[in-house]
C-alpha cells in the first residue's frame, strides 16, 4: 500500500479566507489538534506577511514534534530568509516556494519572460536549501501554464533540490479528467520526476477541489494539499475530511492507498477550526455538517433502523461523531417516531401510538425541529387516562391595542361541533369565557403558567393551569407552538377532568 501524504494548509491558505484571521495563540492551538489528527505536514503560515505570522510559525515549529512544519515563501530573498528563521527550532522543517508560471501571470503580474522566471526560481531554490533540506516548489497557476514550460520548470526545480513538486489549480479552473491528464503528462515528460513527490493543491471555485485532488491521486500524486472544512481563498480549498474519508470509504477504488489520519479526530478538529475562525459549517457539509448523518425522511429512517448501511456509506463513529440522528419532522414515519418514544421510556400500545403520532404530525407541520422535550409533552398531553368529552375543533381570535379582544371557539362533543363566542380582558381570557359558555361550567382560574418547552422562535409552548369549581381544584396542561391554542388545550384538559368526576 502507498501512503498519501496529507499536507494541511488550514493555517496558511485557510486563514486567507476573508474574515478567518487567527492570532498566534489560536494558530498554536489548531496546530496541536492537527498533530493529534495525524497530519503529515502543517503549513503554519506565511512568515514574511506580518510579525504575528512569523511568531505563529516560530511557536508552532518549536511545539510540534510529530508532524512536519512548513513555511510559505515567494521566490524573493527576504521571504526565504524569514521562512528559514521561523523554522529554526522545527524538528521536521520544510520551506514551500511558489512562483507563477502561466502566461497570464507572466504578462500581467510579473511582466517577465519564461527564462527570467526560470532563473528566479533556480536562485530561490538554492537559497532555501541553505536553510532547510526539505524544499517544496509550486509553479503557481500550473493548470493554466503551457505544458512544455511547466515540464521545464519542474525538471529544473528537482535538479536544484526540490523534493516535492506541487501542482496548484490556483484558481479552481480545472476538472478531474484534465487534472488526471496533467499529472500523467508530468510523469511521462519530466525525466527526473521519479526523484520527487508529486503533490496537488486544488481550489474550489467550480466546486471540484476534492474531486480534482482524488483524480490527481489516481494519476500518481502522492501528496494532497487540503484544509479543515475546506476553508480558504474565495470558494475555499479541497477539504481534508472529504479526501481522507473518500480514500477510506471507497476501498474498492483506493484500496492501495492509506493516510496517517486518525479519522476519529476529524469532527473535533472541524469544530475547533469553526469556532476559532467563526466560520459556521453548513448543515449539508459532507462528513462534518450537522445533517451529514441525519435522516428525516420516513423511508430513510425506517431503512436505517433496520440496517444503518442502507443509507449511510460510513459509520459516524469513524469521524468522531457518536451516532447518526433520526430527525423527527413532518417527513418522518411512524417507525422512527415509535423508536424515539421507546428510547425516551414510553411504551405505547397501537392505539396510543396512533393518537400521539397524529398530534406529532400536527406539531411537525408548524415546527422545523422536534426535540425530545416536545415529544414528551406531546405524549403526556395525548396519552391520558382521562377520556376527553370536549375536544378542540378550532378557534378564531380578534385582538389589538384599540379593540376589545373577542374569541370564537368550536369544540367537539360526541362527534358534534358546538361553538361559543365571548369577549374578554385578553385573547386567552376571551377563549376561556367562550368555552365556559359552551360547557356551562362556572369555574375560577386559580393559576396559569406558560413556559417554552424547547428553544427557538418556534418553540413548543406549554401551559399549566388550575381551575376551581366549588371547593375542588382541577389541574390541566396543554401545548402548542401557538400559546393561545396551548392555553385552550390546557383549559379543556382541566374541564375534561371535571367531567370525569
């Protein structure tokens, strides 16, 4: 088996994402986690960029012992001197040099001829070699470079001592077949290519960074540049977690390759980078997104409960996530609903389950997320020893700052609709008085409490109240995303307890 070297550039290219700046202490924390993750090379920063960047690379170089530590430098003497100085205490130092080679860069950025660019690179590689024996060279914008010139630059760089040749798709312009062809052409047209490791650095401008990186591996690249969560310039870089798990999951294709990554540290590393950069991970992000191992569709949930592999191609525990999640929502089925209730300690017969499931669907139509506390409330409301005489059919409320609240409530009694209309001091009071007109009871409200069962704007509200009739007090409870409906349900619960006596 051949090892694929994981070159992580979260702290360099990843930090170049607008708004993702990290200070030296934060970079040191991320570097420590990257080492625990098992990254082979940590590109710690661009030392010439700022004093804090220099300090960060220096601190990381001193602290990291297992992973290699790399500093980036342009082919400019002061860059190379700063990079060499920052790596002075590194156990496994590497200097990464880059110089653009595409015609568009030569014409507009450098205004230099190909021979001049080749001479600059040659001098720079020699200078870097005096500071560090491990040199990586990147012909920037390689995928848009004339191939003959690219082959010439690579051959020269290897002759001058570069041990790794990185092929950057700097602007995310390429696609998998093209990358594959380019790597193959490099292997077939650069005479000394066997003396160096071919790497690839893919950007995600067309959403192909991970696919391009994998294609490069299939063609012969043995090192991939990537970042945690795919952060980086513009649309980002190839995602470390996606590349690593693709290689691990598709053994039928990548069975001859392995990485040194401890995949169980992936989720922890992802969250750390997200928290420190303040970049929220999209829910649908592969591998580490909150929905990556979540299922709401009833068909999917039923199948996953029978056998996880029906809809999951990897075990969430492999990436450090405790388990997959069955998200209860409006698309969920009875199987998943019943399974979740069992896990919460509810053991219902078929009739009770059907009744609770109908109520669950009503709530799910109003609420995006159904939490366990919502389920407990739904079951406790619906599965009762009290057989309700009165049930809510519907209600209408008119209320405002300059009008007296009025309510029309429709109840069901023995399959017949009965309605009542009343005004009140508020919309809830008006509803209660309308119910009193229907039921004929003269009750006194002794206590009324409203609380949110769960968090969020669409939280399920739960009302608990007490009604006094004669010398007896009857409690009631109801829940809904609509607090007026929750109050009506609680009132009817109490009235039905009166009826049962």
